[in-house]
C-alpha cells in the first residue's frame, strides 16, 4: 500500500533529530536515503516542507544551503555513508489548503475553523499528540467530528426557514448562535441521520419546521449566546427526542382531525345522495296526478260506440303503463338506497375499528345516516302506494262505464282475434 502525503509527512516529522518548534515550522536534522529523499521531495511539492535544505558533515560545523533537487544529484551516492546530516523545515499545519487532508496541532485548533467543520476532512493528523485518523478509524471523537457539520447545517436550515439573519433563529424573538466548538463537544454522540431525516421530511413539512424551531428555541432560551451551539451538540439526543415526540403528537392529532373531517364529509355526501335519490322520485311523482287527471278526463262517461270504448281502453292501458314504469323507477331508487346503505356502513365500521378513539362519534354519524336512509325508504314506499292507488282510481273510473256497455267484449274479441 502506497503511503499518502500525510503519512509521509508524519513519518519524516517523527524521524527528526533535535526537533525545534517555531511559530509556523518544525525544524530538525534528518538522514536521507535514496527512498526518503524522494518522499521528502513529494511533500515539498505538496507545500508541506521547504525545498531549501541545510547540509553539514557530521564531523564539521560548516553548514551549506542546497535545494532538494541538488541533494538528490550531489549526495545520492553518499547516503549510505551516514556522514551527512540535512536540516529540513516542515510546515506546522496546512489549514489554509487542507481540502484533502489536514495537519494541525489538536482538535481545538481544527474546530476553530468553521470551514473544516461544515466540510469535514477524512484524513487528519495532530502534531501535538501524534494522532492520525482516516476513514478506517474508529475513534469516537473522530466519528463525531465527521457528523458535527450536520448540526451546523441544521441550524442554518432553521435560519433560512425562519427568514432570519445568518446564525440566528427567529421564534417570537431572535436567538443568535456563536459557532464555537471545543474538543469536549466531540465526546457526546451525534445522531446526524435523525437530523437529516427531520430536515428532509416532505409530509407535514410546514408543521415539522415549526415544531423544530419551537423545540430548539425552547431548548436554548436559557443559555448564553456563546454556549447555545455547544449546548445543542452536547445534548443533541434529548433535543431530537423532544422534536420527535412533538411531531408524533401532531401527527396523532392530525390523524384524528383528518378522520373527523373525512367521516363528516362522508355524512354530508351520503345525505346529499339520499336526498337526491328521493328528489328524483318526487319530481316524477309531481307529474303523475296531473297526467292521470288529464287522461282520465278523456274517459267517455257514456259509451255508445266502439270508438269510445277503444279510447277508454287505451286510456286505461296508458295509465297502467305509466304507473308501472314509475313504480319500477322508484323500486330502482330503493335498490340504490340499499346499496348506498351497505356501502357507508362498511366504510364507517372500518373507520370505527381503525380509530377507536373516535368510534363513538363515528357510530353516531352512522346512526344518523341509518335514520335518514330509513326515512327516505319510507317515503319511497309511500310513493309506490300512492302511485298504485292512482292506478286503482283509474280502473274504477274505467269499470264504472264498462259494466253498462257490452261493446268492450267485442273490442277484446277483435283485438285477440
């Protein structure tokens, strides 16, 4: 496996003799060999070391400055003699250009740079403690460091959603955050997955944003501005628990409100259908008395000819046909009413089982619909009876003349012949 530039830097740093710490440099003496000189040239090109080197013989105090390329050219054949020492300079950190890996003193120095918190770097080396971390590391602080940026993102998300100033959350009043972290902040576990889930919820989005803002501000309202962000990180799990609890309470209430709205809408819908069903019958019923009155007025009271008898007979057949069709129509509406009743009873029974807390109200609505269906059904039966009585009335009028005239017999005979 090929060593990374950071691993090479660490290897050379630990090999320095007489190492001295300056403001921004590590300076020490190093013995090159054919392999290490190439590695050193690599980190020079990466900007982690100065390419100008001082050279001296072990037995002499005279020091000469030379470029790394000249070291390779002039001293490569002398590396094995161990007669020469090379003074090299290593950068103490690369915090100005550490997008691939980071070198710095410790966690506190790293966490003071917001950029490297919101954009964590996976390969890190701390010179003060000789601590090296990469993607395979299981160190808890390192793993929490990779997640802490999600808390920054969470606060910025609420800032944007509440249309507040940068680093501020508004809920009834403004709450400002100072984003400062220390190594102690990394001791507490950080549930970045839950934060990601909360920020990406699509269902009830406005409600969950409101609840998150409310819970966060309640959580930090008693904290000093400089300590608010630290307080959230060190107590993140209780905060997430509060948010989830509030959200679950909202969802439960929303479900009851939703089902209440649903069954009330169903009640209105089915009452409307029932009324429309009887209105259709009633509209047809209004035309029957006038129609029967009109056609019965055509019955000839004194039948003297075959024509009069035929006309009376046709009137009877017409009225009978109209009455029969109307009764069939009303019966069809009655069957529709029965199907509607079975449908809404099934719906309300399922709602009652699913939402037991609302079962009393749901059953009350179902009973109300049952009464309405019974009332509409009773009206339909009355309509059928009235229609049948009108037919009987017409038949009576017809036979009042039929018994005094034998012409009907001849008419029937002619028809059937």
